């Protein structure tokens, strides 16, 4: 178990948070290969993670946090890295996910670009970045890599698995594949399978990236990345992450200051344009284009029906004692109908399910922003969970 640095993996960019650690995976069946669901293999896989709170003697107080597409393992600040994490308001001493009670581990996704092995990592067979030689990954593979990492840490039982968005899909996949090891489950703005609208949205984003001449068929130089494609794809994504009412209340038709306008034809005129431009540029500087494509595709491929013939039959394999499912009515990317389907499918199999719809204005990104609505629900759920490792 070693600390990693940006010099080790990304010589041109500082992408890996300073408190992030990695753990080497042993591979399947005593080999050095991690065998993937769609036939590929990966050798010398590392998984990046951060952790907070103490592991108890029974090793039964672990909460696993699984990330969305664009998040690193830095979900919360620590002494090693005091910068705020992406879920800072939720995790910590005395907070809803209480690190005085739980040992919390956040794992970065397989295929990502924040320390876990992904397409920008070095291929041990060529000593060059994988690019499109990286095998196709699925949500199940992401869950499998996280599971194997925890086993290497000596953790074979989880008090809870928690995930939102892609992380929520991965949490479902984890509970489907390792049902005896998950005591409680929290699924936030997730899906048991991708809808045509979300597949179409992500397909268009991938096409935009691939049509950037600098993409170079997936084998681009780190100094010549397809940033323009990433900018456009991220702007489209931002439009689906938030809700129209928030845009209206936050920006209305406000113009940018005159001194900020450029002479470029059809340049930025409105504050909403400036917001999209700023956030898309920030993202394109941090995230690898191929990781974006691979993880996006993994979400399209996920379908709980693959684990039983129908979605409900697949969900019936989840054995969690309690499950919390949270949806947001303003979410157009993972609509509440999908959250209801998850809750109803688990109930039909006799599971104890709590379903909450939170009336937040922030759309799909509500779980990142709306502290006042999300904290009480998650705190109450975890306060009423008990679990002991077998």
C-alpha cells in the first residue's frame, strides 16, 4: 500500500489528490489478471482510495463510498489533505456519515483518471499509455475492482455501500455480485438500467469528443488532448445535471459585464453561458478524455436484468437488511421513476426499503449541493442501522 503522486501517473497534470493511496490487486484465480465482464483482462491493476475514521476490531463498521463519473476518491478533507472533498458536507466527525462511528472508504472507479488504473495509465506490455488498448469496462467491473481492493485491505463485510449517480449504479452492482457482504445499501439518483434518453445523451457526448481532431483515434498525446471536444461534451452534460427552474432563478437573462465580453462573433453574452464555459474548462483541465468515454459507456451497458433475466429478478439477488433509495423530481438524467422501480423491485423480493423523494431544485446534482435535504435523510437511515460481520 503506497502513496502515489502525479509524477508517477500523470507527469503533465496534477490530477491525483495528495491524500490518495493505492492498493495493488492480485488478479483472479491466482493470476495477475483482473478478468473483465466483457472478455478483457487487465494486469497490475491498482485502485485509488482515501479513508477516514478508525476500523473497529471486528472490521464491521466500514462504509464504502462509490463515486460518480467525474469524482476522485477525495470525498472528504483530512489532515493529509485539508482541501474540501466533493461530499464534504456529508462525511466527517459528527456528520451524517459519521467518521467517529464508521471507517469510511471512498474508492475511485476502475477506468478513471484519478489514480485507479485507466486508459491513461501505463500499459505494462507496451510501457505507453493504454489509450484504446484499454479493455471495455462495465459497472460490474468497477464494483469488482472496489471489492478486490477491500479484500486486500482485510475487509470482507460492509456495514453499508453508498453511491450516487454512476456510484449508485456501482453500489447496486456491488450488492448484486457480493450479496452476503453488504449489510445496508444507499442508492441515490441511480438506475437499475440506462434509459434511451440517457444513452442518447451520453452517446452524443462521446461522439463530440471523438470528432475532435486531437482525439487521434484515442491515442492522443498528453500535451495535445481533445479539449475542445471535452468542453462541448461537458457543457451538454451540465445541461442534464441541473434543472431549468434553477437556471431561471439563478441566472434569469442576466448579461455578463461589458468588460468581460470578447470581440469574438457570437461570443458569450449571458451569465448562463459564462457559467457553462467556466465549468467545462475546469473539467477539461482535470479529466482524461478516454476515461470519460469508457465510464460513460459503462453506464449505458449496465442492466440489472443481466443478473436474472428481468430487472426485478436481478434486484432480488440483493440481500441488504435495509436499503435507502433517494430520488429527486427535478432530475431529468436519472428520473424518479427509476428510483421508484429500484425500491419496488427490492420490496417485491421481501427486502426492507425506505424510499425518499427530495424536492430539490438542483436536478441530478442535488446530492452534491442540497445539504439541508440530504443530510437528515441519510443521517436518520444510518442512525437506525446495526450490523455485525458474520
